[in-house]
């Protein structure tokens, strides 16, 4: 699955192998793991290399989850590498799913404020985890102030 490939790439990067990962699901197509928009992909990769290898200050990191806080039925997700999150093209934010104990999932409506995403767990529903962009092809549409998409994630809820 594409989710498995993306997870393996992220784990390799976290091991400190001297490699970097740019997020590209917003450039992809439903039936092809390789993004068709090669120029935009190349620009993201070049920005990462210019910053990390040549010291040229350029925003290249997609927002990544830094905190997941649950208080009752409210959940707040906080992201680093973002000061202002938005939904692409002024759309309604999409792509946040809650996972039940049996592995099934359902999408939730959320609101954005600064570098946070918040939502309520619907009455009568259970949730053990929250995820974003956890599909082979994701309709996830949130991005930071320089139009870089959120990094897909899955986090447990306590």
C-alpha cells in the first residue's frame, strides 16, 4: 500500500540517514504513486537540498504533528513548521479521520486556527487514534502559509 511506502520513507528519514523527505500527495493522482507534476516535485526537492546542504534559507518542510491533546470529546492537533494552516483553495478542511478500536474509521469536520487543527469526537462515537492522509490517495487538503501540505500521520488518543 502507498501508506506503507510513505511510512517506511519517513522512518528512514528519522533514523538520521542524511536524507530528507518532501511531502507530495497533493501533486499525485488517484491511480499513480508517482506524482505527475514533476516540476513542482523537483522544486520541493531542490528547496530541501538548498537549505539543508547549502545553507540557503528556504521554507521546504511540510508541517508535522508536534502534539495531539484530547480533553473530553475535543481534540487539538498542533503542528511545527507552520504559523498559519489553511485548506487548499479556500475549501473546507478535509482528510482528518478518527479510528475506532476495530480499525474502522470515519472522517471528522475540523477547524483551523494558527498552527492548530481542532475537532470534536461525535457523540456516540469512539476513537482510539486520529490520522491524516492515511489513504493510498488522499483528499487531504491542509497546508501551511507557503502552500506545503501537512505530513501524513497517525497518532493514538488517550
